[in-house]
């Protein structure tokens, strides 16, 4: 490390670092060069598993490898699946079909999932990287397990699948090892020194101090750092919606197999007077809005007395 008493030299170094930062920042309005999106998926609540699609758009660079970490916000409803010997990842027909290395890991119990993939790995034969593409391509499909729910009750249906965007967790690389959609910035640290032994104008012994006041010299440590550039990279979270089904007649709140005014009375008794809950919540959801309330009683009255459309409990978005 060279130390100097000439502060102007420090100023020159600092100016150079600033100009590097300016050059490396993406211009305003830059188009993303990398988009990863998890497909929104709907399943009925009797399902025990669900496949979720993950898509990639890489416009500027070929992708030769990546690692990706996905977390879910409701591990009581769904989990990254690793039982029964079933595949948790399906790469057949995807952008990474035939890649040399594809590995999966579960972190934090079963609520965090990490996949790492490499196109070619010596001495295995070379495999095609993912060429730049402007349209989303299927990157892989992952299988998730769905926990049983309390029979009859409407479950909390939405689970968000989040991509962890930290470079230690999610990163895409081209063939020469450059991370795609990142920016290099310069991290600068100043160090301050006092001379404890002068001989004329020459210092024979230096001691570091933590502040600039009283310093005889300043040195600068410059470290380039790679960070995710959110102007160039979009990670779009996904939603798994577990949709309840009615196993009987839609509108049959009291579970007697018929849909009539008694069901409207049953719902009103439940909502206003603390009566028994519907035998199956979804069957009582006559207006199909995924809750049971006075609106369902009104819907049934209109159906029975006014010829309105029959209740329909089909799952929908
Ligand atoms: Ca009934
Ligand atoms: Ca309803």
C-alpha cells in the first residue's frame, strides 16, 4: 500500500471512481434483458399436487447456467414437493432439456426451493445454451405438494411464490461467466493514518486511525462490486390459487340434496344468529365469490322466487 501526504492525489482517485459508477449505470428507460416469471396457477383444493411453470426471456445474452431460489408465503397450504420419489422438476421439452447438471435443494424446511443448472460440464458432451429470445420460453416445471384442508371449510386460497433476487440466491450467467442483468459499481473505503515517527519529511512508522481529523495521510481502497440491476432484470412472482369445490348441489347449504328456500334460511341463521355452518362452504357459496354471507342467501331467494340464474359453484379466477 502506498501512502502519501499529498491529498490532491486522493481527490483524483476519487473522481475516477465516480466516473466509473456513472458509466456503469444503465440509461434511463432501459429495456430489461432478463425476465423470469412464475406462471399463475389454479388448482382445486382436492388436489394433492400441482405443476407450476417458470418462464425465461433473455434478450441480450445466451444463458449457460443459472441458480434460482423460490420461496412461498404460506407453507401451511403447499410445499415444494419431495416425497414418493416423484420428480420435483420436469425439464423435458424445456429450455434446459438435456443440460449436464440440474440439481434441486430444499432450504428452510420445505418452504424454500433452489434449483441450479449448467448447460455443459466437462467431460460430458457440450449442450446448447439458451440462445437470446424475445418471447418467454419454458425454463422448467416444478411440482408442488398441496396439504389437505379442513373438509367443508373454504381455505385461504392464495400462495405467493417469490423469487429471491439477491445474487447469492438467483443469478443467470452467459458462456464466459458474466452475470446477465447486473451492474458493476465501485465500493470505495477510505483509511486514515497518522505518522508516529517522522525523519525529516519521511515517515518511518504509520498508525491507522478511524477518522480523518488529524490524519497525516489518507489511502483509498477500491473494490468493484456486482449488483443486480433492477432496470435490466425483472423477477415476476407467481400465484398458486387453491380453489375449493362443491361436491354436492351448488346452493345446498343444509346438505339435504335439494336447493330451495330452506338453504337461504339456513345461511341467514348461520350468518345472523350463530347457526350451524354450511355442510360444505363451497356449496353454500351460491354467488360463487368464495365467501359465505348474506349475498348467498339473497342469491338463493332470487333463484327460488324470481327465476334468476341457478347457482353455479364452478371454480373460476
Ligand atoms: Ca338444501
Ligand atoms: Ca358467496
